[in-house]
C-alpha cells in the first residue's frame, strides 16, 4: 500500500496551540511514519517541527531501521546505551529550537519518563495533550486504508468459514482459537488484530473473558471474536453460534441481538449522532426485556490502532459521524450462567450512508 506520509505529517502540524508534536512508538507512529518500534526502556520519539522536518530521538541500534526509510528524510539524534539518552533529548531541544515552547503529545501513550527527560533540559517547556487531535486525523480513512480493511475482513471471514467446517462439540476454546489463527495465517493474514476470543457456554456471558480450556458442549452458545490484518489494518468480527439445538430462550436472545445490529446499521450514516446509533441498538434490546444485560457500548472506532476512540458509538455521544469514519457495530446480551450473544460488523461511513465491509452470515445454527 502506497502511503503519502508527508501529507499525514502535515496534518499533524496543523494542530493548534503547540509548537511541535512528539509521538512515541505505537499506532500513531506507524500511521504517521510507517515505522514500528517497541515501547521499551530505550526511548524512541518522533519529533514533527513546524518547518516540515522530522527528527527522531533514537537508540543507535535502531538507526539502521530509520536509514532504510530515506523517503522520510528524518534526522537522527542517536544515543548509546553507554552514554544514555539525555544528550539526545538536549540536542533536540537546543538544535530544533524547542526551548520555552509547547509540545503537543499523545497523553495516552507518552510516558512520564520521556516528559521528565524534556523537563530536565528545559523546565520552561510546556506540554499539551493532543491525542484527540491525532485520533481525529486517523479517524478519517482514505480509500487505500478502507481497501486494506476490506481485505482483512475478506481473509478473516474465509478463515471463519473454514474453521466452522471443523469445529465440533468436545473441542476446547483454546484448540478452536489456535486453529482459527492457523487458518488466518494460511490465508495470508499479516498477523492478527488481537488474540482470538473463543467463549463457550456460560463463558460467553463475559464480554472480555479469558481464553480457557473449557470444552464446547452441544446445544450451547459458541462466541468467536477475532480479526486478521492487512497492511496494519484490522478486521474485528464477532459471530455467535449454537452447534446443536438452541432453546427458545437462546433463539430469542440471538434474534434480539440480530435485530439490534440491523437497527444500528440502518440508522448509521453521515451527520448522524454517534449516540443515535447506540440508541437504535439499545432500544431494541431494552424493548425485548434484556436492557440490563447489554453492558457495553454498541461500537468503537476501527483502524490501524485496532480499537480507536473516534468514533465512539455509545450512549449520549453527540458527535456526528463523518465520511471516512470506520467503526464496529456489536450489540450484545449477556446472561450469567447461560451465556451471551454478540454480533459484530465493520462499517465505513460514506457520503450517503455506510459501506458494510462484513458479510459473513448472521445465523445461530449452521444448518
């Protein structure tokens, strides 16, 4: 995927109220530079100055990785384990003219360690959290980003199709999750968006439960939440099944969640308040008598960072959906000691409605 990183970086420099933007390893660094570093005891920082230049505070051992990207035209302030990183921070502050300025940082990812290193050089430096600005930039997906997500979904859905021809009662949650990861890899997924979540029977009543060695039984819920990745962009899909004969109550729960999912999809589009999408799903579940068992938001932003904070498909959020925003629609009902149902789809807002990326059948039984 060809990415215009300079155009992305220029949008960072438009953030108001700061002299310089600094980010640390993570999704935002991948988005704005294409570089992946570990957030470790060795500080790595990308420094975006108003003059259009990019600099890095970087350990010597990571410099070759930076040199492999001449397109970034980045300046390296390298430091060694022997000398420590303080000199690199001082070089950035002095040589880039940062003294007395305001640094825009991602307050969700920059650590106290990095901030104190700057403060030790110049105590007059000020910091401004700009994570909301960064997230808003990343929230508007370009066509190439959407296409990567579409490919991730395509691979993921084929992997689930293959998996479900193999799954049967008597298998453990862990066995099923391992097989699903193998199917994703065999189909060309570039890693996984997150560790597959496979929950059986009562375990499926925990929205973020742990993978266990519990054995799948016939006639109970099997919830699978997973996603492959393409060009760093994820799929995030959940389907719930019953291998056998569900009870009337199980069918009612499933049908309610399905209708809630459909209601949220039907109301989504540009100019719609994010809370309105949540309400559409929640109203269906509440009307069916399960309101107290829908215990999370209806959806979250989706992109290179996996879960992204914008858009936030939750109660009372008045921010409006805009073209290019990608998010999940995943209402659920979770009944203690019985199990839970979640149906999760991935959508992108268009100029006139939504582009539904997911198409895997939404049905409780496979027959």
